[in-house]
C-alpha cells in the first residue's frame, strides 16, 4: 500500500496494541530488516534511547555515509533524511513523519536563492546542511555547525562567499574568521527565540553557571556565551569542563543526552522570550516512538527523490565529507 493511502487511513494515528513493548518491537524490527536507527539529539528521550547512533548533523551524515544496513531509519527532520538518501541511492531511507521539516530550510526557497546567486557570479556558495536538496544542488560546498568555521577558513581570504541559509551561523563565522561573507536572511525558529533578558537574569541567579550556546542563536546571546558549538560539541564541552551548572541555549532535546553524559551536573534550559515552549523544535518533535515503530513495520514513509537532483546535491555534500576527513573532523 502506498504512503498516501496509508495516511488517508490514519496511518500516523493508527492504533497500536497497548500491550506491545515498543522498545522490544523496534529492536526486533531492526534485526529482521537489517535497519539502523540514526537519531538527532533533539529527538524525544525514548527515541534517543532506542537509536543505534545519536549525533549532530555532521556525525549523522558521516554515519549515513558508512552504514552497511539495508534500511536507514532517520529520526530527525526531512533535510537530514534527504541527505542520507543522497548518500545512499540504493538504500531505503525512512522518516517517521514526512512532515518533519525545518523553518531554517524553509526560509531559503531554491528559485529565490538561484536569482540571488545569479546576481553574484563570482561568489562561491557555502550552504549549511539545514537546507533542501534544491539548495544543496546550487551550492559549492556544504557545512554543518561543527565544521563551518574550518570549511570557510580552508578558502583563501580574498574569495567572495555567499553563506546560506542561516544568517546567525554565517554572522558568527564572519566574526570568528574575520570574513565578510554575504548572508542569506534565514534563521531557525527555535534558536532565535531565546531571550537575552531572561538569560541574563538566570545568570544573575546562578552566577556559577556557564552559558553554552548553539551558533544558530542570535548574536546578542552568542556574545555572552562561555562556549559555542554544535550539539555534539556542547555535549563534549559539558562533559569535560569543570563547572557544575550550565545554561543551555539550544533545543531542549539535548538535555536528555547531556544529563546522561554528565550526570553530576545541573543543566538549565535557556528560556524563550515568552511563556511558550518554543525552545522545543515542533518539527523534530513530530517524530514519536509510535511513529518510529509504524514506519519500521510498514517501511513508510520513504524518502524518494529525482536522480538528477540527487546527483547534483551529492557533490557539495561529498566535498564536505572529504574535507572533514582530511581535517580529522567527526561529529
Ligand atoms: P547540529 O546538530 O549540527 O548542532 O545542528 C543543530 C540543528 O539545529 C539541527 O537541526
Ligand atoms: Fe530546523 Fe531549528 Fe528545528 Fe533544527 S531546531 S530542525 S534548525 S527549526
């Protein structure tokens, strides 16, 4: 049965026998189908616990590139599963909820970006991995938050560069690397919601706490951060660093893994600028353990894509993976 038909029958809300132990069932399905579950740190705790690998965007792309499993189940958002498919045209790549998108990726439509790029013919295009295959196909090299600085610095200083789609990450790299890249005006809806005022108040209440922040945050937050890095880098820092309390300015899903990796420490989620739970990514949180089980059972929804687009989008991703290998970078 096609996904559309299943969806019409209420596939995503299908009743699951409540007596089933989903951890056991998913573990069985992984073995039976030779499937690997790759999860991002922003996934709900149950999904992180059942995953074969949890990582940041670079680590996930690297795992997807080397896995020998026949089926890749991507517990993350669409651009991540799409990247796995680009790297594995012969494999089945599943995403528990096909609607799990990304506001940052959506902020950069390929047709508009192409017109922008055409106005700057001498610029190289570096795109953050949080973008669609259409944008990747228009890019010279892809980067993630863990390798963006090194990738930019691997290019000569005089090289003109367009950086898309995240203006916050691009601005941060411009300041760190003393560059003047042209920035696409995109941002992540989760990371731009943190309130500088509330973080400052939290810091006053917990003067011993260190602020650790993802580079997708706005400049004002990054300027007062004690450490800035990708999700994996934030985790590694908190594990090794000698402070006992941290304010964490990134999506709250990371708290599960960070608390496991540094059990004796206290982690406080940085507050958003209103009373909402906007530091939860609504896209990432569309995936649930139930949907993960159903998607593995029915092998749907599957990521499919046009072969020409896949090949074009693969070139800048492979460049990033090659460069990361040369630089000894792992996510
Ligand atoms: P990293 O996992 O690369 O830090 O990216 C964070 C993010 O926003 C993914 O959507
Ligand atoms: Fe996109 Fe932001 Fe959600 Fe990451 S956290 S998937 S960048 S909206």
